[in-house]
C-alpha cells in the first residue's frame, strides 16, 4: 500500500514538473519538429495571417485580397473560428484587411485591428453574435508627415492584468522634434471609441542587448509589427517586433511613466540564398512546455499546421519569417527560433513556404486533444504523441491503484489468520 501510494505521488510530481516548466533565456537548441495539417482554408477565403484562441476555439484571420490601407473599396477579411478538430464553427466579416487578432479572455471577446498602413480601426468579436462591433480610434494613428499621410495599427497583445497593447504600424519616424511618433499604445474601449495612449515611442533610447557597449541609443523604429506579452520573462515583458528594422524591443516595468526599454538587433544564423540580409520576422511565440504550436502558412496551401512541443525545450521562442514581399530584404521564408541574448535567428526545417501567425497552446487545453493520429507532413515517420506526458501519468496511476487493490485482500487475510482465537 505504501509503495503504491508512493508511486502515485511520484508520478504526480513528475507531471507537475512537466506541466509547469521553468522558463529561461538559455541559448535555444534548434528542435526537430513534425508539423501536421490542422485546418484548410474555407472556400472563398485566402491569405491567412494572424491566429488566437478564446475558450476552446481557434480564430484565424484570412485577409483575402484587401490592401494594407483597406483598399479597394468593398474589400474585406474573413475571421474563421475552428473547433479542436479543425472544423469551421463560425465566420465573421471584417471590412478591410485584418492584421492583428487576439483573445481578451477576461471580457470573453476577440480584438481585431484593420488596415495597418492607413484608414485603421478596431473591431470586436463577441462569440455567439454574428457581426463584429466597430470602434473608431482616438486619436487617429494616421500622421501627416514627411512621406504623406500614413499610420495604422497591427498586432495586439493582452497582458496578465488585462491591459491591451497594440502596435502603431507604419509610423513616420522622421517627424521634426518633439513629434516622436508612438511605437506602441495601450487601448481602452469607451462607447464606440477605442482610446489610444502611447506606451513608448519610435525614437526613445534603449540599451542594445547584443552590443559591445551598454550605452542606450534611439531605437529608430520604422515598422512596429507583431508583439507578444511574456508573463514569465522578467516579471512580465512586452516584446515588440519591428519587422522592417530587424530588431526586437523588450519593454518591462510597463506600469511606469516610461517603461524600461532594451533592443535586440537580429541576424541570420545562415545567410539567405539570394544575398546578405537581416531577418524580417512577422510573429513570435514562446513555448513553455508540452502542448501545441500552431503555425499559419500564407503560402499556396494556406494551411494551418500544428506542432507537438513535448520534446521542445521550455522557453524556446519561435518566430515566423514569411516569403519576402516587394521591397523586403531577400530572406529565406522559414519557421525559426530566436536567441534572445545574441539575436541569432536559426531556421527550423518544415514544409511551410511562408509562415505568418504563431500561437502556443499548453497541453492542458482541449484544442490539442484531437490532433493525435493526423498524418505527418514532415519527412520523419516518428509518431506524434500529443499529450503523451498526461497519458503516462494516468496509466501509471491506474496501474498503481490496481496493484494496491490486488494486494489488499491478501494482507487482510494474513492479519485475520494471525488474530488469537
């Protein structure tokens, strides 16, 4: 009985270690991954981009043929809600081009930004309703600057305390002082207005993490794009990616008047095939243990992939490097891992042709339970063991309980036989 009880406790302890890993900034090991196809694009929808999860549903935005400023007139994006099997359960229409998509679980809603370059606004999806609610920004993120009128919003992140952060996309960094354009806003909804408040600005000074000197210098951001809030990094860190600038900005002490800012210059671990270039990353996601990493591929297949993370070191930060657009640096499209100390971006071998949105879902979430058995698209024939750690724990505990029950009658009979008559 004691042995059986110890076995159950030991297994429970092992499971606890697996479920709550210690997240670190150690140099990442480039993992071997085995993507499976999770969902196909529905008829009439194309160019998938961002991805988020609310409750047991995954939401993905398809930008279709909408331009970055919402043109041509009448263009729209389609947001699809998928269940854990990859089946479409709801569709929503966003006027213009939906660039940022994130869940706000405290308020049971999905936030969607439209038109990253100009004519930008916000839409809110409430599950169970048919039409997203439209909000107008105040102030308008567009600016009249050195190259005309430009500016919009892109990626959104929700912090552990519920505060919402949104990237100021396509700002004008050349406005004369003191017009230092915002790089990131906080967002608050009031009536039909989405109130924007600057958090930090494109030319604010920030220490360069991977420079020889620790001196701070102006960031010079021209392309704030995707962001990610990491609650386990330095007590809560907002990582803002500046895609066209090939750098990441780390903002901590976010409740201060001016957050603590550090910047990381990115480099390719392997030079691109078509010429020297620095990485232009689109999205980030940190793996914290066993679970599923969802990857949106904007290539010809327009598939959504799922990757089992059971064998990936906790703390690994993945990035998507999409197929270069006109005017972009000649990078090779790939899923990659990022070293948050050196800035090295190392490609991970996958069948994806233009990775975009990334989302990590821990193993306890229901959305991962039905992925086992899906055909692998990688060159490896290794089995996909989604939720393997949990299964081992359950089987081990059941075996220990069975052994205890088998032993208990014999122990009782032995004690009865030894009683004095």
